[in-house]
C-alpha cells in the first residue's frame, strides 16, 4: 500500500529511532511532523530530514514542533498544528522515550515520574489527541515503540521496564477499542538498538539493531492491507554476544 500523501506524526523524531522512522516515512512519500523537547535537537533533526528529502520540491512535507509529550497541552497544540498544516493525521508513531537505569533504592521520585510520564502517560496524551483526527480520516495507524524489556525485565531498570510493560498492555487494550473504527494499533518491541539512548554512546556494538531496522518495521506495518493487523512485533539482534 502506498504512503504517498499520508500524514505521519512522530514523537521524539529528531534523532535515533524516531529520526530513522521519520526519514523512512518521508522516503515512502508521507508528509511528516516530528516533535522534540530541545530546540537544538529539533533543528538538527529537521535539517537532517530536509537533506534526505528525495525531492527539493517536498520541503513543505516536514514540520518540526517543539513539544514535551509529558505536557498534554503541548501535545494538543502539536497535533492541532499538524492537522492545520497537512489537513489531518493518518499515522501516529509514539516513539518518544526516556531511559534512566539505576537500582530502585537509588532512583529519585522525579526520575520515576520522568520515565513513566514520558514512556506511558505521554503515549496516552498523544493517542487521545490524535484519535478524533484518525477517525475523521476513516481510520489509520497508531504505532507504539515499546521494548522487549516490557516482557523481559532486568535489574537496575525497574521503572523503565514497568513503563514498557504498561505500554504493551495499553497498546493491546487500545487495539481492541478502535479496530472497528478502521484504526489499527501495533506495538513494536525492539531489543538492543545502536543509539545514544540512556546515555549510551554507540561504539563497537555492530551486533545491535540499527535504528533503520525499526524504521523498516514501521513502514512494513503501515503498508499492510486493510484485512490484516500485526498487533505486536518483536525485533531482536540476530547474533548478540554469546553469554559465557
């Protein structure tokens, strides 16, 4: 199915996985709005997307919006700006996420709220704001970028794992609520990805997934025919280091 002329709203779209997703959707012909919380990363992300546009005549197909998904007023304004610019929304990609990894005893209350409010509550805000516009288009896609850690928790990441487990459950319930409106919900759960997420710097870790791998999965999902709904997708590195 062609994505030409479709409108995508990608949170956390200025770098890492989000930027790769936005670029891939643009390559497929979609018009894309991205959000970020920082002016610097937002500018860098929009510049990277502009440079990657397959045609100079598509410069108006990118909209960069500063918005914090933890603030529902900012989410509402960002969605409204996207609809005003492009006429609607067909694809919502909830990618914005925060990872703070330390033992529960050392995790501050503010850090707990930062993780849960970004990774879970922020998704709720975005879905709630976008659903009327998806319904107005007669359907569309919501793609939530979760993590395998939501199904396989590990030490020093209790808050992060809890947020992703909650996102998995939220996605499944939402999928059942809106499927008869023509809105399909997919939860994509990557394993280790080669990004700077969680203050990790890319290095000699070629075994990890690339952000483009997740972007390909998003594009593959939203091209599915109307009769099918891939509701949950797990993506792992094919050859991680062997455990000793």
